[in-house]
């Protein structure tokens, strides 16, 4: 009886306002999550497109920036260009290759995807605005991602101006990975639930996941050095099958480091399988991690022993980025969970 009196004592208008606010928040949450997931997916597509550009040698398919041969929509045939185009669009004396429609449009599509991802990141900023009453973190992370996306656009221009200097290409790729981490943090931290039942060995799980993430990032950095060596080898050796012999010590360090990566994944996988069974989506994420790592190692073998096929290079880059993002997502989920009281003093 007292409960019903309490309910009836609340003004009807207040109930309606509270209900509308709850519905608005739920809709805003769904919109934020949807835009975030779309943006993450598109950035992966941009990373894949960038890998295709490198593998096909299309990086200078558009010799100027932000336009392509002076136009917002590039030509499809050399006859559409002025006769002196190789002089007119010369970038800092680096020279312009003879027009190749396939390379030009490969680079142009890569740029379009990058621009579209910037629009989606700005959309994520707008989607985070209604959530600011609860916490400013989603808006702050989306804002940082947008600033980095603008920096990435400027960096793309510097890559063109440098005539695809290997260190600039590597930096361009690493910034894309940082943006992806921030986007995953923005979405995962907002949408990942906290278990009612605290996890056992949470401190150990966090430390092991962070250590494995650092191993993955170290391998990616080694991979960028290998790619830089590949760029040099490609200038000196016309036969792709001979590139491996010209890569030097960094390639063998990168290849051997994968053994440490596989060993670390087995240890981390056992810990996560053992102690996160009550967190369903994280439990299954470990399976995704193993599949990504297995496919990544397999593609590395293909590159090494099948003559560096062009199709394998962008996939190797994409899977490596996906592996890093998957581990980072697991780490973000673990950060949100509560430590079991019985294990706070002794994580082992």
C-alpha cells in the first residue's frame, strides 16, 4: 500500500519526462554505438585500401594532393590530360610516371575512403553530444579521434610530397592504428557491461593482456621496417620472388618474433578461457584472436615462400591491424570489470 501511495504521489508529468529522457538516452546510445561500429569498420577498409595501394605500386597514381591531376575526379585516359602533365604535376622534382588509369583510381578510391572515414568520425562526435550529461569520455575520445583524423589527412599530403618516403608511409599507417584504438576505446568503454560477479585473477589477466598487446605492437613496428626494406628491394630487384633475399636482418627478426607471439597467445588464451567464461563475448573474442593470429602467420609463410604475391601484402597488413585491435578490445573490457575481493591482495 505504501509503495502504491509513493508512486501515485509522483507527479504524472515527472513520470512522462523521465520516460522520455530514458527513451532519448537509449536511442542516443544505439546511435552512438552504430556510428562507432561503422567508423571502425570503415577505418579497417581504409587500412586495407592503403595496403592495396602499396602492393600495386599505386601510391603516386595521383601525383598531387588533395586533387588528382588537378581535378577532383581523376581522368580515365591519358588523352584527358594536358600534353605536359608529367611536367605540370611534378612533385618537388620527383617526376611523374606515365599515366596508368588503374593506379590512379586505386589511389583515388583510397583517398575517398579516407575522407569518408573523417566524415564518420565527425558523425561520432555529434552522436556523443547527447551522452555528455552522463560522462564526457565518449565525446572526448571521439573528439581526439577527429583531431587525429585531420592530422592523418595532412600526413597523407606529406606522404605524396615526400614521393612515398618509406618512413612517412610507416608513420601514416601507425597513425591509422592509433585512431582505430581510440575508436575502439570510445565504443567499448561505453557499451561493454560490467559483470555482477567479479572476475578472479583480474590483475593477472590485465597484465598478461597488456604484455601481449605490447608484443603485437612490437611485431607491427618490425613489420613496418620490413615493408620499408621491401620498398627498397622492389627498386633494385624486379622479380618479386627475389625480394626476401634483399630484406636483410630485420626480416629474420620479424619472422622469428612470430614464434614468441604465438607462444604468448597460447598463454594468454589459456588464462582468458579459464577465468572469463562468465563474460560471454570476451570468452568468444579469444577464439577470434586465435583465428586472426593463425591467418596472419599463414600469410607470412605465403609471403616468404610464394614469391611475395601482391594479394597477400594488404591482407597481411589488415590481419595484423585486426589482431592488435582485438587484443586492445579485450584489454578495454578487462579494465571495466571488478576484481574478486578474494584475489585483490594476491593476483597469482
